[in-house]
C-alpha cells in the first residue's frame, strides 16, 4: 500500500469519526426546530421540562432522573442520526480524497442532515438554517478555490446557486402546493455545492432529487398511505439527490 493510499484511507476514517461526533449535536437542535411555522422553537421536552441549549442528544435529565419512559429520550434518535452523519461524511471523503474542498463538504454535511430530519418530521425548512447554509457554502468554497489542488470552480458554484434557486422559484410560482418556499431557499445552497463541480453535476443532483422524491411519493400511493395530492417533505430528497450528484462529481473530478 502506497503512502498516498494510506493517507486517503485515514482521511475516510477521520471523516467518519468527525461525522459521528458532529451527529451527536444534531438531535436536540432537530427537536427544537420541529415545530409548526407559527410556533416558537420548542424549549421544553414532551414532559414539560426545560430544554437547555441547542446542541447535543435529545435527552431530558429530569425525565431520566425520575425514571421517565424511555430514559428521558425525546425527538429523533441519536444513534440513527450519528450513523447517517458518519456515513455521509465517510462517503464524501472517499469520493473527494485529500482535496481541500473536502473540508467544506464535512462542515456542511451535519447541517444538511439536520435540515433533512426537520423537514421529514414537520415539512419545514427553517430560514435560520437554509440561508446561512447557502452563504456558508459560497464563502467556504471561495476559500477552497484559493487553496492548491482543488478540483472545482467557484464562479460556477455561484451561478449554480442562482440558477437552481431561480428554477425552484419558478416551480414554486407554478405550483405552490408542490414546492415550498423553503425548498427554494435550500436550492441556493445545494446549487452552490453542485455547481462547484460543473453544470453536469447540477443537473445530475437535481434530477436525482426529483427521482427520489417521486419514487417515495409513488411508494406511499401504492401502499395507500397517501393520495396523489398528498403533500410530502421534499427537502430530504433534494438533499439526498444533491449528495448523489456531489459524490459522482467529486469522484469524477
């Protein structure tokens, strides 16, 4: 095994560890964000005890101390979130290798998982997550573009953000019931990430998102858990589609 191959394997292991640790901080934030649009962010556990802070496992010490059901756990499960975040980070590292943009992907992956969890649970993509994600993607990719041995193009990332955001905005205007405005804001960040590797990656990631969403909706119809006009959370599929495009774009770069 060459030194370069060993370095890439260590990067993958390190990325998985980073994802696992970062995933520990997602569940509590997800619980607090999982409210209806007109409600304030959740600040109490289901039993009524205060939730302290935003980051960490979704576990109530008061409930656990009083022998509450489930040991005080609430919200999304910590173990599944940790495993998913670790897997996503490991896949990104395996596809990207030691190029500098990997640091960007690893920083954006946990917020992406958080957004997917929130939207899947309450069909909401909070502005306090989507808009900073788009800004962070562009700023971090600008830094990656200044580093040696990067494999992307920052102007295309910017154009990709604008193009995908504009395209989703048009879809929102045509069919507001099928495309939420949160999806439009999410598209800005996803377009930046996909645009880094070129327009082909943008098209691939966008197509994959619609494909995954369509398959999920069709599956619900088949098992009679939804009708053709039932609203489904589209954000998780946009994010998964973008991940698919990003993995292929990074590997091919």
